[in-house]
C-alpha cells in the first residue's frame, strides 16, 4: 500500500491517540510526481487522476498514466533547456 511508505501507523484508538501519535514520514528527497503519481500509475495506470470541466461544460479525463507521461514530457523539456 502506498501510504505504508509514509505513515508508520494508520490505526488509532481515539482522536486523542491520533493527535498524540500521528506521524507522516516524508523523505528528504520526496517528489510528489515520482513518489505518488508515478507509483499509482505503475499500480493502476487507468485510474482517474483528474477530471477537468471547462466553463462550456466540456469534460476532459486524465488517468494517472496520462499525468505521469505529461509530467515526464514537461521534465524532459525543461532538462533540454
């Protein structure tokens, strides 16, 4: 499970237990695109990541694979500069 990488504990006995013991361990080199989006894209590439609805009610759907591919394309472009 993806959350296991960042949350050492996900079950709590009470709200007080949660407030006292909740921790999110984010690595120093954390990158949302790579660590989250790409991980979901590898596991479930066709999962809906974003639904865009324009002012004219035109709908566009983006899967996690779409977001991963477009993010990689943008990163490669910036690297080329």
